[in-house]
């Protein structure tokens, strides 16, 4: 099957979008962007200056008062227009993500869809932003709550869902009447840049949404800027903790969605075929580079026959996964996003071997459909006999690596999960309502799957997370986002 | 028009499956349009035109459903084992010597082929959100009805 047409034909030189204008960075410093599958140069992203950050914040601050006075219905209508444009450019946006990140076209379309869903939910802002009231809170006295926007917010985004993740926040923030700045990942900024071209086309007023490309310096400048009222961050726990602390010191609102080590628990009564397909997509989808990816697979049974059959089926399925360029529709798993990320994952595989784990399937033996360079590619890896204290059983690998563990009972499995510091997602595969309920009831994780391998909340629910996977008190998406991006005022009235 | 399929490519992702289905409908649409243009088969003209319009409608419906339900959280890349393009090939090439009953025979094969594909795709896409398998099921039912219409035109059956 032929590879789908690439939407990026020549090296794209990225600019910043500030105050409704596309402006070149004056920094003179750029990073080259490569397609991780073909290793071809596809773009150059500037590492913007602190002055450029300041210009963006100034533009957003200036735009705030007029935008917050724009009625919620009028604000929503801008998002209806944006939604139309996103649908029109659905395929192009998806293919750009495959080119900048490596994920398969199915995965990219899924990401685009999930992003658009957030825009759709945000169009409901006239209802979502309503306050509440109580007549006769005391005799002759009424009391009500109104929600108001706060000012300039920003998002510091990761590389793994370069298009979607800023949309967990920005549409809600802006629909609520705030103004916004996105700092996309400097490793995969192309789809975000295209999104901002569509934002421009949708006709949002100047300064309402701004894009500043760059690296750590830009992120730090945003965090330290006195006119930034709140920060949404998605990335590693180490950085997230630091941002959380910094925002606490400066009185900024903050939500940090961080690292994960997700467990898939398979009970002996699970429906085999569906479970295998779900486990495959959970662990190897997006080449394992998502914070909801399954990583540790716990098989709950003392029955060796069940264990042997399940691991054999998993091995067979993983061995057959077609690895290659995501724009080839027959490819099931793409490359890692960069050579560095591949190196990191290989490091974990080697660490696993040092720890004496059984390597059932070695993804370092790369087999690629279409003869692409192996620079960023790995095939699926499976480790057996992993224990929770081992590095590969404990830390986030962020690659296509499955670590198989065994537990005697569901209680044991839950204990193993709770011994891990992260609490992003966990899944149970079972036909038993009793076991499913116990799992849901007891497990200390923000996103729970019952026979669902990637427990990714839809846009109208919060993208949850607990323990070392989340710092803050309001998550992205849905009502949580409305809470995060507004301040509540209580008004008490009495008329004489 | 030449035959569709024939390759041994396995359809192993949602994208490949939907793209292949789309090509089947596209081929059928062109086939019926060609029949409608040919005066020799004039008595079936209205039916052929209606079928061609419906092929387009079905294709758009399935594509829309796929786009609207595809998400990163479902098994789009790992659930489609067992579907093979080569199992769904029909030769729709028309030759000068073909009579009305010959082309109706080909049309019946075209309908049966897409119906069979939709049934198989429905079975293999059940781990996706329900919309896509339901769309395939809906199309399969309609293809069965179209087969009956063609049989009527052939005089093989009566109402």
C-alpha cells in the first residue's frame, strides 16, 4: 500500500504568533526538526528570546479587557468557526502530526479528533460558565456566585500529543474570557503552528491567543512573568514538581499533569481476544509514548496454563506488529519521536537485562516496513518475571516495552500498583463485576479502565491523575477546566 | 474498468480498512455510472443512477463515522486481523458483447462483494466505538436489498 501524501513539502521555517501577527524570532537560534521515520529535515523552530515572551504576554494582557467583555455567546461563535476550519483541515493536521511525531495515521486522526472535541465542548461556554444562586439565603437576602475570567494563562506543552494537549486547556481558557499563550514542544511544534494559522483564519481578535516557540528559557520566562495568572503543564514529574513549587511561590494558578507508570491487570476470566487487542494498543500504541500507555502487565492467576497461554498470545500478537512510517496505512506502530528517545528506551531494555529479567521479545532487533533508516525505530519488547522494585517495573520508560508481572490475587495486584509512586491510569480486564468494582473502588489512580486499555477521558470529563502524576487541584478538560480558568465571586444582595 | 483487489495485502488497521472500503464503493459508483450512460442498458438507467448516488452516500457515511469516532484510545491499529484485500476482488470490466443479463450478473457480484466485506469489517471492528461497526452493518443490509432489486431486474424473483 502506498504511503499517503505528505502535507509538508519543503522545510518549514516557524514563526511566533503574537498580537495577531506572524513574527520572526530575533534570537537567531533555531532547532532543526526531522521526520523521525524518514529522517528528512521538515522544519526549523526558533528558540525565542525573553523579550519575545514579554511581547506575547503584553499582547495577551492588552487584549484581555476587551475580550472578557465580549459576551460568552459571541466568544463561543469564534470557536464554532474554528471547529469548522479544523474539520476542513482534519486530514492535513493529522498527517502533520505523523510527520513531526512518528505516530500512525490512525493515531494522528485520533489525536486530531480528541483535540477538536475540546473545541466543541468549549462552544458550550454560555451554559458551562453559569454560576448559581439561592433566593432567601437569609430572610430577604439573596446570594449568588458569578464566574469571571482572570487574565493571561499559558500552556507548556509536551512532544507526545503536540496538537491535542494545548487544546485540553486553551479553548476553555479563552471561551471563559481569558487570553492565552502556548509554548509548544520545541521538538514537535509543526501541528501547533498550523493550528494557529487556522486560529488566525477564524478571526479571533489580536492578542487573544498567542504562540511563542522555544525551549526551557521560554518556559521559565512564562513561569516567572508577573502578568501570567496561571499555568497548565504536561510533562515529566521532575519538571512538574518544580513548576508547581514556583507557581505556589508566585501565587499563580497551576495544573501539572506529569509522568506515569500504568498497570494493566488481567484476571483469568478476561475475554481473551478483545483483551489482547486492547493490551497491544495500550502498550504499543503511539510507540508507548503517552502518559496513559500501559507498561506493566499483571497476570492474576496461580494457574500456569492461563499464564502460559496469555503470554504466548501476547508474544504472537506483538511479534506481528508492523513497524514503519505512520503514513503507510498498513503500519501499526511508528518510530520513537527522536534518536535520543530511542536511546533512552534502549537504555531501559539494557537495564532490564542487567537486572536479570527474562527478555521474551527483543525490540532492538529492528524490522521496518518500507526500508526506512532505523535511527528512531524500535520493535515491540516484552520482559517477563519483572518485579515492582526493578527499575523497568518502577520508572516510566515511554517506549514500546511491556513488563509482565504475576500476582496471586486481585488484592496482591492492587498492592503492587499502590507501591508505585505514580497514579495516572490503571486498567482491569475481567468479566466479573465484583472484581471490576473492587478495582474501581480501591485503586489510587486518576483514570481507570475497565476492559479499556487507554483510559483517556473524553473532553467533557477531566483528564485526571493522582499521586506523582498530578500536581494541582483542577485538571484539564471539561468542568475542571472551567473551574481552573475562572474565579468565583459571591454576591449577597438585600434591597430596602 | 479493471478488477479491484487481487493483491495479498492484509487490512490490519482501521485506516487501511476504511480506505479499502472507500475504494470498493468508488469502483461500484463508477461501474453504475458507466452502465447508466450506455444506451444498451437503458431500461435499468434509473436504478443504476440511484445505485451510484447511494454508493457515494454510503462511502461518505462510513468515512464520516470513522473520522468522528476515531480516537487515540481505541484499537485502531491492532484489531483488524484476518481481512485480506484479495478476498474482495470483482472484475467490473465491460465488453462490447455483454448483454443486459450479463451486466446485471456483474452488478450482483459487486453488491455481494461489498456486502460480504461490510459483514467481515463489522465483525472485526467491534473493539472500536460502536458507530463504525454499526455503519458497516447498515451498509451490508442495504446491499442485500439492492441485490433483491437486481434479481427483480433479472427476472429471477418476483415481489
